[in-house]
C-alpha cells in the first residue's frame, strides 16, 4: 500500500515582487487559482495508536488487563459463593466467611453443617474458585514484580498533572533538538510536556511526558494542546513535522508553532502548513560557524547574553500592550533613565526592525522592545510595560533571555 497523500489548497499571501520579476509573472496576477501543495505523510492508515511504536507499553497494558480480568473473576466467584451459601441458610457474614475459606483453601471448618446440596455446591466452588484465586494472585504478583502496577499508577499521576497544566510548551520528538530546547525552556519557568513514541527516550526525563505517536490527535489532546501556549515539533522526518503542524494548527489556530526542517526545501511547506517559525539546524549551524570565523567576539557576546546564566546581563524582548507604557515616542518614556536598560532595537507593529531607534520614534501597542540589561533592570522594563492595573507579565510575556542549566540523565 502506498503512503497516503494529503492534498491541500493554500492561499498564498500577496508578495510584492520587484519590477524585474513582476514582468515575468505573466498571468499569475489577481484571480489566479490558489496554489495546491501536496504533502506525502507517512501515516499507517487503519493502525490503532497502541500498535505504533509502543510494544513495551502494550505488553504492560496487557498485563494490567489480565490483572483486572482476574480480580473481576475472583469477585464474581466470591459473589456467587456468598449468594449460594445464603440460599443454603447461612447468614451473610457466615456465607462470605465460608466462601473465602473455601476459595483460599484455608478450610478451618464449616460454619454450619452441610447437607448433600451444600457439599455439592462446595465441591463446585472449590473447583472453580481455587483456580480463579490462584490465577488472580499470580497476575497481581507478576504485575508487581514487572513494575506494571507502579508504571500504571505513575502514568495516571502524570496524566492528572498534565490535565492541571496550562500555558505550557509541548515538545514533539525528544531527540537531540527536542531535548536541547528543554535546556533553554526550563530556565524560563515554563512547564514542558515532552511527547515521543519511544519510551526509552523518555525513561530518564524528569519533565511531564506522553508516550505515543504525536501524529495522532488523541496524543496531542493528552499533552494538553487545548491549554498549551506553544508547540515545538522536532520529529525525525519533515513529513511528520508537516503533519503535526497541520494537526496542531487545526486544533489550535492561535497557538505558536515552531517546526524543524531537515531540508531547506521543506521550510516553505512547513510555513504553509501553519508554522510560525521554521528552523533548519544545518543552515543555522553553518551561519554560526561563519560568524565565529569572521566575528568571534560578536558571536561569543550573543551566546553569553542569551545562554550563559552566570553573566549578569540578559537580552530580552518586551511586548508593549494596550494601556501600558506609551510615549507617544521613545523620548517620552525615557526607558534608559528610568530603568537603566539599553534599548538595542524596536520592532514596529507592522514587523519592521529599527536598530538603535531614534528617540523620536513613536511607540504604541504591538511594538516590541529588544533590550539589554541586568535582570533587575529588565524586570523594571517589564513592570513599565505591564498594563495599568493588570497582573505581572508571565514568562509568556515573551522573555527571551533566561538561560537554563544543562541537565543530564544519570
């Protein structure tokens, strides 16, 4: 069976092309058909989630089912035995006592003298009940020895913790890229929910996590996508990343989605699928190596202010919201004089960057300040940018500074 094809028509936003290229556009002007993008997604149609890449967890769930069935069967035997002895004239407690001592082969004595009917019933109860009790005891001991009961209880605690979490970041794919993003996110105070189909990758992870195929919407729901702030997809193939991006964007149109692309040609597809940003590690790594070769001190400085938690300086972005600090110009808010932080750049509401902006630059809701300073200075900037009468901005107040210490799995 071939791999299923997802055929998606995407309306591309208008792009102002240079004059030299607009002449070659020909009939591709207004009224043109939307571009149709075809994604080949490696999904196994008809295969339930529990059969995709989770053999060890399936075995554990099979043992738990055996425990449940065995305990249920034992309960049925005890119920039938108690009811049978009550029909023979026993009181409830005496009937239950007689049933338990018979099934467990303890057999102290008969509570009441048994006639022929009672003896026949006891023989049948022994033949059925003793085997059921031994099977139930063996299933429970197997689950305890193999750790399935402990794993199941831990999974339930994990699910409850995820259900109580909101404003978290979902990291899909706990490989090198996914685990590296955790090192930075942890320092911001954000909660991380890791998702991977390989239990071995998550065995030593101390973050909240979900084991499953992230291309399944049920797994995204289990990770709390309806309450999450952002999703990072760093799966092994670009096709998987495209599919997860499409699914996440359909489930949460307002979510921030960051996707990894192994191939540069996939970056445009991921953007069309709904990603806010696409990262190509090879491209970024090549640019950083070139920067270290030509401007090592600049590259070192950016590394330090973004990722070194031992230095007292940070680089942060502060979004200006309605009813917060508004000038109408930078001169009016006197940022450096009031906080001591250095304003490096300003991003206008229409997306333009202004490096070392002039003091006469207007500022208003939707503008983003990129400032350098100590944690105390930047905290003062955040306080100024806080809406009047509003609560303090959280880590989602879009701090881009905090460096996290690298954790390792013992």
